[in-house]
């Protein structure tokens, strides 16, 4: 009797087809290659694990410090307030408070004027430039407003007010830094506005704020003044590098 091989058989009669096990199952695929950290040697795996642990710890500490810096006063902030301030200021300063009882109810405009030395050597005084109004016009209707136009001037003025008393005298070591910050922004904006004219330089600047109350809603019985209040700072001498337009 002649035994013919089945169509799925490649070998002689009576032998199992290649690639099939005793029960006719296909051979299992080779093990998948390791990827990522698992592909590293044990020494490098330990190093990667330590690096991830350090990043996780630093992240948790930073988030905790930021939370404590904006949270209401508590036992931790009273005992470790200095350490929290050293971690947060100035790079990670937050300009908001948790559970703030009242939102800002005033419009504050920062304005500047300057004494210009013209190309002929004369000294001219400019009018007041409303820097806040310029920023407002730039972001009005913009889908992607610039962070600088939104916050640079406003944060600088908040920084100045927080480090000076009612007579514009600096309080603490950061007072001089806030003055320099506001002055440099003012000079930069004046050059941007071409306030100096051809070949002119800024010699001195004077900054003031104009504060007006936001009118209350019609249903409110609250009464507020609609008269603007000005805070006028003394004239500041502009340094040589700033006068030459070095901050543009």
C-alpha cells in the first residue's frame, strides 16, 4: 500500500510537519527584546532609579514650597518662613493668594516721562507716556497675547510698591533692586517709543501711577470715588549704559 503525504507535510510519510510540536501547535515566537531601562545593565538601572528618585523628591519639595508661600499663615510658615522665602524668591515668586477675600478693585496705570538730551545738547522734557495703556492696546483682541505685555510692567510696579513705603522710601534690601527694575523697563519703553528723537539720549526719568476705582455694579450700594489718585516718584538719573539704549 502506498502512503501519500498530506498536502501540509513536507517530509516523508509518518513525520510531523516542520515547525509543529508533538501536539501540532506552532512553535512559540522568540522572546521580545528588552527596551527602555530594562535594557540597561544592572549598574545603569540603579543609576537611573536614583536619578528618578532625586527628580521626584525635588519636585515634591518645590510644589510644597510653592503651596506654603501662597497659603495663609500657619505653623509651618511661621517656623520656616525664611527657608521658604529663600527657595521661592525671586525666580519662583507667585503673585496670588489662596482664599483671597477680595479681588483687585482698582485700575492702576503706570506712566513715565523723561528728560532728553538732544543732539544739539539741549535738555527737553517729554510728556507723560501711559505704558499700561500701550500694553492694554497690544493685548486687546489678541488670541495669543505676549506674557511680557501682560505682566512685565504690572509685576514690576507691584514689586516696587511692596518694597517701598508711602513716601517712596525703600524698605529692605530689595527696594533698590525694584527701583532699578522699574527704571530699566521705563527707559526701554521710551526708546521703543522713539521718545528721544534722532540722536537723543535719556538723562532722567520720572514714573507715576494713576489709580482709579472700578465702579461697583448697579445693584450694589457701595460708594467709591471716581477721582484718580496719582503716586509720583522722584526723578531718577539714568545710568550710562541705559542712556545709550543698552536695555533695548
